[in-house]
């Protein structure tokens, strides 16, 4: 195994794990964060569940494209850029680092791992 292959494997595994964990946390946050408006509890979670659908769809997309690093990387970067404008994370460095940056960095890591792991591209 070459040095580039080892780096690619590390980047691939790290970014996929981080992407799964972070998207799961975003889904859970979206599911629970607005439930208080509806009285809390299970009823509030059920009434607030439509707010979590985009994150659930993203999690499903991650699962579908888990073996296609280039596509998943581009999707992840796209989601990071969308969150810049949708959540206005460009207005605060903290918000950017917590919400948008993880998607952008994991997407970048996936794309880099794709090219490092493919010896034909070197």
C-alpha cells in the first residue's frame, strides 16, 4: 500500500464517519428544536417532524452515495454552501464553523481521497 493510498483511506474513512455523525446530529436537532412550540413531548416532535425531512433526505443521500466519493463530496460541499445562505452562517464565524464548515471540509476530504486513492490520476 502506497503512502497516497494510506492517506486516501484515512481521509475517506474519517470524512464518511464525520459526515454520518454530523448529518445525524443535524437531523436530531431539527427534529427536536421546534417541538417546544407545539407543546413538547412526543406530540411536539411529531408536529415538528416536517422540519427534519431535509436532513433525513440528506442522510439517505449519504447512504446511497457512500461508495462514490466524488459525488458524495460534491453533494456535501453543495449542502455546506446552501447552509451559508439558508442559515446565514456567513454573518458569524462561530455559526459558519459549526454548521457550514463541517460539510464543506468533509466534501473536500472525500474529493481529495478519490483522487489520491486512484493511482491512475497521479
